[in-house]
C-alpha cells in the first residue's frame, strides 16, 4: 500500500502521469517553436522579450519605408539631372552656332539657316523641361522643395530642390542671330550654362546625400534585423537537442509508469 501511495500526488493523480503531461507540454511548446521558427510566439513566452521584438519590428519597418523613400529621391534626382544634361547640351550647341554666326563671310541666308537650327534647339529645350517629370511631378518648370523622409525617426529628412529652368534661361530661348548681336547672344548662353551647371551641382549633392542615407539605412536594417533575430528566432540546433532530450525523458517516464502499473497489479494480486 505504501508503494501505491508514494506514486500518487496529493490530488490523487499518479506522479508518472503528471510527469508525462509536463513532458508532453514542453514537447508541444518546442514543436510550435520549431514549426514557426520563432522563439517568442506570444507575450506568454516572454513579455519583456515580446516588447523588445515589437520595438525592433517597428524600427525595421520604419527603416525599410525610409529606404524606399530615399530610392525614390535618388531616382528623381537622376531624372532631373538627365533633363538638365540635355538642356546643357542644347545650350552649348546654340553657343557654338552663335559663334559661327559671327563669321563675317556669312550672308543673310547663311544666318537664317543657322537660326533655323537654333530655333529647333530652343524648342527642344522647352520640350525637355516640360517632359522632365517624376510620377507626374514637374522637375524643371517649377520651383519647389521636395522633402523625403530619409530616416525612421522624426527629423531625418532630405530636401531636393526643383527649379523653373525655362524661366531662368529665358534669354537663351529668345536668341535670334539674324537680329541680335553676337556678344549679347554669347552672354545669354554663358549665363544659361552657368545656371544649368549650378542646378546640376545641387542635384548631384542631393543625390550623394540620399545615397549615403541609403547605405546607412541598409546597414541599420541588417543590424536591427540581426538583433531581433537573436531574440525572436528559434535556435534549431538547440531546439533539436532539447527535442531529443524530451523524447528520452518521455520514454523514461512511460517506462516508470509501466513498471508502477505492473507493481500495483502484483500488490493487488497478493492482497486478493
């Protein structure tokens, strides 16, 4: 009778059954972690750890959205700079034709031929400025500051300046070598080239700033994701080892339970 009493808990539940239930509970929890790949699947697995994971998740999502913003900003500056490059080339060609018009050997018909090409270039400049847009946003016909949130936290923004290039170089668009003096036309083209060059430099600086931010955000994403993974993700090697240990423990509990059942049967047989 003593052996039977020792094998039961205060609630009348056999100790072996309790042990087996506990092992099974641990095994179920471990299987969930292996299946999900997550060490922490709910706050019950660790309230403090879950809070840290949630903060990391928020930071990671913020970094990734900011990175998307930055790449849009880089693309925008590339489009704007490409439009300015085309305008710069056209203005340079107008300057070359203007110099050619200063050749005293040319007659009026020759100058009209030069002006015909200059007029085509002027139209191309206006068309290029009108067509240089990004997601419907004009980049060379409107002065504004486009703000890109380049960080997961407040204040991490980068501005890209757009300008009304057509308005700034309007004098070039009015050049007519059949009526204007060569000196005035050259002065207009030189001023336009300087203006366009300054705008290109601004865009280049903004693009470099955005690219630097993209590198920082990418590294921050890698570091934060790694930190989150160390807390949240299941260590498969360790979990597999624990699973094997639980299997052995369960087999041992079942073996003890089987022996206890046999001993109980033997005692009852003797008593009968």
